[in-house]
């Protein structure tokens, strides 16, 4: 059973929460992060991406960048921008995007649960991407970005969350991207006990988003254990910051693909090769194609949209091979376009989230030759892959809305 516990949160003062809260560090490149910090100097990106406080010739991963992150966080805590709770609490974090809302429980999760696969993953991590956050967490002594976890919906937890949502929120603001954010604090001992006991009945949780941040947090915790061989397991470095959502509130957006060339084929030769690979093709002209069922794909080529439908023989009962991203990779991108390893091939790019089909057209008009719109992976598919102990192909899921960093901080000591 997952160990999901309350914690002593460091959080913004209510009047500054909307200015401090920032999208995750990894959705920005350096120039975009700098622009955001210039737009609002209180943005948490000046801590999460402290290179924004240095000239461009200072490397993003220079030691002084991490030391600056710690200095800035300590300064904002000292000047009252952040406040520290006196006792452990849970929080409810609600996000509303359009006509859809999701409410998660902010808590700490156990590094042992990650090690023992009680927290299940569906994606591999790369050590080079982990190292940055390992250094950031270790030097700031703080978990600054929560890990997005999911659990199978539980009636008792739903009732607790709904009851809390009827009270006055701690924070209530709308970010510049139109996402509404509301936060409630849970501090009553009986409610804290009810939540902890409810999670005791849930067999496992799953990483929805933030695999690298999670792996980094766990590795810092293990490093601290090595430095403190007499640790008891109750130290804060044994836990990491998380927000846990019920599976029935979440939605995954498509993660689309674009490729730079047609593998030395003409458009006519390419279309014939796609058909030979097992896909029926219907030309839709200038009518954008957003797939509305599994096994179908949109394709933008030579100023025309096409609807591709995978033959039944290409489908699979295997949790991974049956994913649409796998069908496209295994039966079109690899054999037809020679994209053998999408993790490292520079000819392919991935476009997820909000930009949509217009962005695919723009990319084909600029630096790409062909683009594919995808039917989104479902939450059920994600859970099935994780339950089977398998891993999804890269760039299989795109979650919106993104959790904000800076609203909840967890000190390791």
C-alpha cells in the first residue's frame, strides 16, 4: 500500500500565489524562461531555472546557477514571500481548464514505494536529464516541483475532497493561460487520519507525469541515506512532493509527430508505401484531421490532410504494441520512414498539448515534410502498461493542465 502522508509545506503568501506559481521548468527553453521571469520577476522560474538570473554565457548547469536557486529561495522565505506551515497538512489542488476540472491531494509520497514499485512508472528515464534536478533538489534542499501521480478513483477519498471543496479556498486565481487554480488546506487531525487510512487501502499509485523529477527526488533521498547511515526512515528526505489525482478526472491530450523528410521518396512513392504497410488512405484536402477513434491517424503532406486507418492485422492485445503510438512507430515510422529509434533520431519531433493541428501545419511549412495527428492514449491504457510492468514508447502522453511549481514546497531537512 502506498505511504501518502501530510507534510509541513512551504508556500506563497495568498496575495503572491498567482505571481509566483509557474509552469514546470521543463516546458520552457532558456529564452522562454527568461522572458517569463522578465514578465513577472516573482515567477518561480527564477528558482527552478536560476540561469535566468545570469548572462547568456553562463552555462545552464554551472554550479553557481544551483547556488543562486538556493539563495533566491532562502531570500524569498526570509522576506515573507513564502511562509512555512507550523504542522503537517494535506492540501486539495483543483485546476479548471475550459469545462473540465481535476482535484488532487497534495501530499508526500515514499521513496521506498518508488523503489518497491508500489509507485508504478510507464516511462524510462535518462540519467543526463536526471542530473540537473538531482543537483537542484540537493543544493536547494527542497522539492520544488510536485510529481503528478494518479490512483484508481476511491469513493471515500472523493467524498473527503468534495467536502473540503465546499469551504473557502486558501488560493483562488486564474493564470495567464486561462487555467483556474484553487487550493484548500486540510489540517484537522481526523481528516488527516481519514486520508492516510484511505490510501492504505489503495494497492498502488502511478506516475502520470514527471518521471525524471521523480527519479531525481528518489536518488537525492538515497544519497541522503548514504550520508546518514543511522537514518530512521522518518526523515524528510525519505519522502517527495506529489499531487495525487483519481483516474476518472484526468484526460490525456494527443502527442503528435512530425518528420523532416520522406526517406528519399517522392510524395506519391511515400503514399504507396504507407498503403503497402497496412494503412488505408482517404484524402481530406484542406479539412484538418483529428482522429476520433483508436487505430486512426491524421497526416498532413504537401498541403493536404489524409485520414489513415490501420488494418486490423496491425492491432495487438499487447498493452504496449496495441497503443496507437506503437502502431504508427512499428508499422509506418520505422519501416517506411526509417525512424528506428525515436528517442535519438533527429529527423523526428513531437508536438504535444495545446497547439494542435495548426502547429503541425506550421511545422510542415517550415522545417518538416510530413506530420501525423494522433488519437490520445487513454488513462486506462497507461494504467494497463504500468500494471504489466512495461514501458510506453517515448512521448506517448501529454497531460493538461500542467501542475504549477512554487505553490507547494517540501524541505528535505
